């Protein structure tokens, strides 16, 4: 199926092609026709890296009225980085389309500046829940014109403690016609929000995990006991030349330690984790996006919202506790039609966990460096 067949404007399709997006993903094929034509509540379950932003973003761009200066769509995001990324993608998609203005508001930035920005014509607002409520308290944003509310990465918003904020925002948007919820998992808290704030007949789709894995990712693993892991990582990165990648750990302490050790081996590496304040995090991300860093070491939660072009590989220095995080991590590479490598560095006792991942996602990992 093509984007044209899904109902997407030729002007937007032209911009998609310029950004290397040629064919719709599974979540886009299942979501876009319904969201464009039905205008009712919608629930989409799919992992990170499956193209959810375009799945809800493209219909929104075609549904809002560019001649009205008021916010007609609200996209809620768990992190500042994801919010910024959504705003940038929507901006790119409208290069040849009508002028539709999208403003991102989030904590850690000047509230006064964001208030001033919202005085300009703004059809779509992307917001972290806490900052949006700050703006509402200051009468800086009028939600009465909002017709569509999108909750992106809803499970992460709950895990970050935004459940009450989400409920309050959904109560405040009294004139909305539709609520669209996208989530990788459906914990009890999500079910409660769906039951309380969404229609009983909300349309629901789920992307099968076997369709989630990007076929352009090569999956590999190396056997190495804990004491050998750093040398193994060192060897692998040197094999990649100047290519850039992300190394994933389970804990903040491990992320800091791995980055420090890589730095000691003359790699340009830094870590992001929950102990960094927003200013420190922004500094690291600017350096990585600006090609001043080769390697980013990250925990799973801290990596939400990261979307860096041309990442050649991801390394699972420690396997994630939740198998769905494996696709979140792996989806950071092989974007926009490019290829990439997802490498697991595992000990012998972790091989059973590797088998679980292979079985769940229908993939086969090739052992290297035996």
C-alpha cells in the first residue's frame, strides 16, 4: 500500500520522500485511513521505532484548519526530546503543504518564552503534561478549540508519574471530538484512562510484534563474561570506524561507568540517564546530534525520544529487563531506509534470555567473534 492510497496529500508525500520515507509502515497502514476518515476515539499499540509519529501526525496535518490561528490538536509527550522530535517531523512533513504551525512546550525551558510563542498562530501544540498545565494555570493557552488529543508513548507518561496530569488534561479538553492513544504496552493505569476518558467503542489496532522488527537491522551477539564486556565493546566499536551508535545499559551507574571507560579508551562518549538535569542532558544531546560525540551511552528511559539520523548500530551492553525494550533500543538504528546493526554482548547464563527475545520477535541472531 502507498501513502497516496492511504489518503495522504501529494504535497506531504513529496516531503516524506525527501526525508527517506517511501513506504508506509504497518502501524501507518492500519491507523491513517481510520484517523483521516472516522474522527472518533482510537487506540494504537505498537513499539517505538515503528513510525507512530507519522501514523498520527499525517492525519492531524490534514485535519486541522490552517486558516484558524487557534490550537486544534494537542499532542502529549512524556519527554522534552520526544516532543521536540515530533515538532520537527511535523515541520518537515509540511514543506510543500499548507503553512501549519506547531509549537512544542516542555519543562526545563523558559516559561515566558513559551507563553510568547503561543501568542502566534498555532494549530498544533506538542506538550509534556506538567508544562501544559503550568500554561493553563497562567491562562496562556486556550484548550477550548482543541478537537483532537493525542497521547504518545502513554505507558511512559504513566511510568513517569503523569497519570493525574493526563486525567486532568483530558477533563479540561471538553470540546474534543477524538482522543487518540498510542502505547507500546497496556499496564493497568492505561486501561483505567481508556475506561474513564475514552469511548467504549474506541477503535483499537495492534501491530503484531513479529511485524515490528525492522528488516534492515542485522541482529548479532557476542559471548563475553562480565569482565570481558568492555574489551569486547572496545573491539566492536573499533570495527565500526567512525560510525556512531548508542550503547544501552540497565542502570544509571552502569551508563556512567561505561561512558567513563570508553572515554578512557579515547572514544568521544558521554552518558544520559535519570540523574542528569535538563541542562546537562541538553548539552550531551546537542553534542551527539552535532557529531561532536561518537557514542551515546543510555538507560532505557533516558533514551525515550532520541531520534538521531544515521546511527550505524546499537549495542545492548546489558539485556533489558523487559523484552519490549529490545525493540525500542534496536529501532534507534536503520532509520529512513538505511541499514544498521543491533549487537547483544551476553554471558553464557544470559543465552536463555536471548532465546526468549528471538522467539518473541521471530528473529535470528548471528554469533560473531567466536
